[in-house]
């Protein structure tokens, strides 16, 4: 529910904002940060690629299960290609950061990749994760999330303050399949509960800083074959709690940045807000599909609603795109 892939989206689809949307292992030294060696041109190129990756990965994460296979007719395990490769384009309109009243439009294109390994998995309904334990009902994994950056010069309320950098989340996740429903031969649905806790990092491609921790339980309902076998739809509810360090990154106003209209403020830990997200994908052909998503974010009752950087209790982000999968592995793997 952070700035999107935002998602933190939030690039858990869109979950798009700066802060809404890939497993990264690193050590850190508090706020001192880790230097990253790269000249300006390299950082610019990496930044452009990273933004593209965040956008499409975020848009695809919750809205597209597989561009090369039709909706599953039953809850039994399926045989799918080990990997799929294609291309995708997407657009995203999202708030600059949680609670911001200003929005920006991003449009990018990049390769589309799904990998269904025994341990490492990319795409296919999520961004990236490393699976440690898995049964028909339970999965324990190391999951990743990410979010776009935000330029303070382009945000009136943050003008003169430090930019918000690209953000990463990394941590354990327990996913529980609560129920399966079958409505017809080609229409079924699943209900999941995911318990997620992650460490948060930010980077301007020069250094990496640790930004605290989050706890984000999620309830997700996905319907395969909604109205037509070619249409899949997902709805998810994601309340979020965060440490003081992460709240401060978005909502602190230090003395050097204080103005008459933006008084000094010190954030505290606690409830961050709740995301209610909707995603859908439509199978146009065997290899091509379109998708769209709506990510809502409610900060009503959040710990730092009194921050001068908090403008809105309710924000909405929109994403849409097209995917064409033109290559797939001949080797098939079983997908629960």
C-alpha cells in the first residue's frame, strides 16, 4: 500500500506509490547506508530499467497468472511451463506517496518473465519469492516487494525536502489456503490468508538505507473464470503496521525543512493504513492478455494523520497494460 510499483504496488499488482509494487539480501549499518558505486550515466540507465521493472512487475503481480494458459477449471494441481518469456507495456496513475493528494502518470515497457522453480519463483501472481516449505494448504517463503521513488521538486507539499527513493521490502511470509470454491466446470475461486513481515530498504542507486519494518496480513480472494472462462479477477485486503523509522521516512518534517505552512513534525510507530485492491486479467488469445487494477488506500486512523505531509485519508491508484507471451519452456512443472 506504499507508493506504487508502487506497491511497495507498494510496487502485493499494481500496488503502486512512492514507498506501492526480487529477493535482495544485504547487510546494513543503521541510517549510515551502504555506498553503491556507479557514475551518473550508469545510475540513470539502472534507474530507468528499475522503474520499468517495478511498473510491470507490480501491475502483473496481482492481475495476471499466466499469459500462455487459460483459466484453471479446477482446484487440482496444474501442469504449466517452467518458464515463460514475453513483452509487456503498462501505464500507472498513482499518488506520489501514502496520503499525498498529488498524482503522476508513468508509462513503460519491458520484458515479461515467469519462472516456476522448486524454490525461486518469479511472477505468476506475485513479484518474486523463495519457497522454503510448501503443502497444498500452506506455503512459507521469503518474499519481496518494492515501490517507486518520488521527486520532491514535483510535489508541492514536499518542495525543498529530500526525495523519496526507490524502496524494497524483504522478509518471511506464511500463506494459508483457507478455502476453495467451484461454481462450474470452468469457474472456481480460492481464498488465501498471508501473514507477512518485512524489513524495508531505500536506495537512490548511490547507497542503501534501512528504513524499518512492516507487518502486513493480507486476505485475498481470486476467481478464475468470472462470467467467462477468459476472465480472472482478484480482490485483496491489506492492513499495514510499520515501525517508527518507516513512518518517519514519509511523514517527518525536520527543523531545516519546516516552514509556516509545514511545521516541524516527528512521526511515531503504529498503524499505517489499509489497502483494498482490485485486479482483473482477460485472455484475448492463447498468448496475449490485457489487465487492469485499482488500488485504494485508506489512512483513516493512521498513526501520523497529524503530519503536515498527510493530505488525504483516501487515495486511489489505477494501472492497466497488455502482455504478449511468445516463448515458453517445453518442460512442464506441477503448480498447486
